C-alpha cells in the first residue's frame, strides 16, 4: 500500500497522481457521502485508470485512510509550532482541534452515519493518529523540560491529550446549544491545562 504525500503540493509543482486520486476521493466524500464513494468514480474523477488506483490502495477504505492521513497532516501544518511552555502547547492543541472539527472531509465522514471515520479514529490507531501522538509527545517533552508540564511518561500523557481533544472534535455538535464556540475553546483549554499543570 502506497502512502500519500504529506500535505498538498505547492502552487508551482505539478499535482502528483496520489494527490489527484485523494482529491477526487475528498470531493466525492464531501458531495456524495461515504456510501456512494466508489473506486471507479474516484479513478474517473482523478483522470486515471482503476488499476492505477489499485496499485496504490486495495479498496475505497484504504483510499479514505490515506486521505485522512493527508488532510490531518495538512491541518497540523497550518498551526504555528507551539513554544516550550504549556500554555502555547495547549493553544496549539485547541487550534488544531477546531480546524479538524471544521474540516469538510472529516466533517462529512463524521456526520455521514457511516462507521468509516470511527474505524479510523476509534477502533484502531492509524497513521494520522500516530503522527499526532508523536507531535503531542514532543510538545509535552518540551513542556516538561520547561517545567510547565507535569512529570509523567510523555507518550502516555500524549495519549490522554489526544483522547480529550478527539472526543471534543467528535461530540461538538451534540453540545453546541450548551457550549458556544468561545466557551468550547475556553473549556477545552481549561481541561488540557488542568490535566497538564504540575
């Protein structure tokens, strides 16, 4: 199984075949839904043959997994790197969570009624989540050296930060009437700061 390019190609570089396929998949997921996204239509919209897609990914589920990995990496790249202190680390986690929550592809998967997104973010630890865990662990290690994040095994703290943020992203619509946008960001930050404060 091929891995997709991280992020989108730059404006002056040609779009790769992988990106063309993943862009086509994203368009279908957003406009038609997961259930109606078929490999043949992905290939047609990408302007490639079905064997070209099959050489990279065995089925639609694998294409969507690669798409999630690419889109989450692109979102992470939009957020300014956190400083060494806990507050800037928490701010970056909150910003990333909001961007992921509002992402069109992730939103379409989350609210499709299908189990696809849950298989990638609940049932197993995928490539995109491992990448996020690595970034979280590194930020936590910096904060521990700075003295503003409590002691503890950084990888384990990173897992809990991911779970807190991920549950916020997945459940935000359910509590939207009770927790407006400003309150959501504030309370997520408060929860993370409370968990990480020495």
